[in-house]
C-alpha cells in the first residue's frame, strides 16, 4: 500500500515481534532488533508485558514513524512464541524461539506470502503503549468525511468519526488501496480545529471545519512532507 512521491500513506511493511506468558515471564521486557526485508534491515522495538488476563504488546517502527502499534494473538509454547500485528495488511505473523539465556528471540515473520527473518535482543523493562481515550468531539465533527489525497497519484479517502461511551473514535479507509483501514490513534478538537494522529503510518491530519460545517480543510503530514487535504461530509 504505497504511493509515489514524497508522501506514503502506506501501512507499509509493518513488521513486529511478540509473545505470551511463560512460567518465568521470560518474554517480558523491551526488545530491539531488525527484520531482514528484501530492501535491507528494518529496525523495530517491541514491548511485551504480562497482565492478569494474559499478555499485551506493542511495536514501534522508527523508520516509518510508527509507534505503539498493538500486538495480538500472542502465544507461547515452551521456548516457541508467536504474535500478530493487529489490523495490519498482509496478516503479519511472527514465529520465533527464545534463546537459552533468554536474551534473544529469533525466527521468521510471515506477511502477505513473504517470509523474512528477524532477531531481537532484550534491552530493558517493558513499556507497552496502549490506546489512550480521546475526548468526545462536538456533534458537527462526527460522521463520514470523504476526499482525495493528491501526491503523485490520487488516493480516495474516507474518514469515519464517532463518539462512543469511552470517547471519540475514528478510522481512515483508503478506498484505492484495497479499502485498507487505518485506525486513528488520537483525536483532539478545540473549537473548529481538529487534529488526528495516525501512529500506524506515522501520519497526522490537521484541519479546520468551515462555517457551514460541511468541509474539513487542512494538511496531511507524513514522512517529513505535507500536502493539502480537504474532506467533505457525506453522512
């Protein structure tokens, strides 16, 4: 899911690593390492922590500006472990083995029919990033918004914003990239100004609502570049 030009709305090669409880919590901690892709090494940082209900985990990919991506389907059997990047394209699934000294994890990442090797080294205590609730937005911001991002190629986007019991939620859908769904990490609204952070792809959308309440006019920022983006309310 990559577009040409300065910007990339890619959920790119999202890769990760994580696991589930062992008797001695040997997988708990902060892990650093890399995935060997066809284009070179991609650095990743993984945090794994045991909680009463099981394991939680998150991954950050600094080169893609992505941080705190949630991990799920975390399992472990003996020294073998597996995990999955939640709601990522290509069903990225990691399978690895914990070393005898419990300082390294190595194995393969399976994503979209490709297999890539990885290795991680324990480097500290776990600091799992979890989604923080966003305050509810004013009623005129809730609904479905649509527009086209022009950056080397045209990408039609649909943004859905809703107020739930625990606050505001939003998801961005890239219609021309297989209807890929990208969750919005945080939503901030002050008067007619709206800021959306999309940590999964290292992007931000900042816009102002027009006086009629039917259009958001603002800027899409990603990978050090920015471009204008307007979204019109459709529902």
